[in-house]
């Protein structure tokens, strides 16, 4: 019982060729937003609230 490989129609190929770069662009934009927000928040997100930091203020 071997299944025959399915070939993509020209419409499916076009959708794939347009969809992959579009998805990559969206992911890149989301990544940039995440990184920019992390810079604003700072790297200390994981610290327990209310617990003093070991770092001395400047």
C-alpha cells in the first residue's frame, strides 16, 4: 500500500511562494518588538517581586 506523492497545483505553489516570505516577515517584526520591549523593561524580568536587587544603583 504505497501512497503516490501528491503534486502541488500552480495555485498552491504560488501560495507557498508568497506565504513563506510573508510568515518570515511577520515573525521578524514580532521578534524585533519583543527585543525592543526587553530593552525597555530591562533584563531583570525574572527577579522575584519585592526582593531587593544585589546590584548597587549608579
